[in-house]
C-alpha cells in the first residue's frame, strides 16, 4: 500500500529559513532527516510505503490537500515567522496553525491530522484537539527511533481507519 503524508512545518518555509544562519538550522535539518529516515523504512515493517510531501506554506494547506490528496497531515503547531507576517505578532505562533487545523477539518473532515510542537503544553494540546487534531506529539521525541516505530504503527492504524470508512 502507498500513502501520502502532507508534512507541514515552518522548517520548510523560506520565511523561517531566512531568519537564521545555516549553523542554527542544523538541529532542524537533522530532525527532518531523522524523521524522513525513520518513516522511510516503514514499508518493511508495515507494508505501507510513505511518501512525504513537504511544505512550509501553511496558508495554502487546503489547496495542497486538494492538489496532492494526502492520506494524512503531519502539522507543526508553532509558526512564529508566519504569525508575525499574518498577525504582526510572533507570540501568536500557535494561532495560525490552530486556525489551519480548523480549516482542514471543516473541508476535509475525515483526514487524520497529527499535530506536534516543541512546546507541548496542556492548553495547546486541548486547543489542537478542539480544532480537530487526531493525535498530538512532542516534536523532539519524533526524531528518536524509539518513537518512530510506534509512530509508524499509529500512522498505519489511522490509514486503516480511513480505508474502512471508504469501503
């Protein structure tokens, strides 16, 4: 089985990448590489080949979903540079993503949305779930092999749930 994951993270945004010198982006780039590698070998364990569609354009997430037709959305909840551009306030970094989750849920009610952040606070978790998130994860842990194994099986489970709704 093949599955597409729309991977929305400000790491992929030119707006974010312009804000920091390359040496400060190393952690982010290594995190992405680790996650890509961990999810990339999912076919051998789950029988599902995951294709990651990466985007740093949170404002176009609904258009991307229409175009790419992903099976699942993986969404960072912290977008400070986009919040500064949109609202004039970097401290509204989670508002932009919560609004996006609401929009995705409104137009694509069945698509699983896995939200994650570096700042896992209960209030943010509650807001994400209220907006329509399916699962909430801590960003740093997602790069660890011990978490990637269970994450693959969570993704597999969500894909099976989606398939059963279609059948």
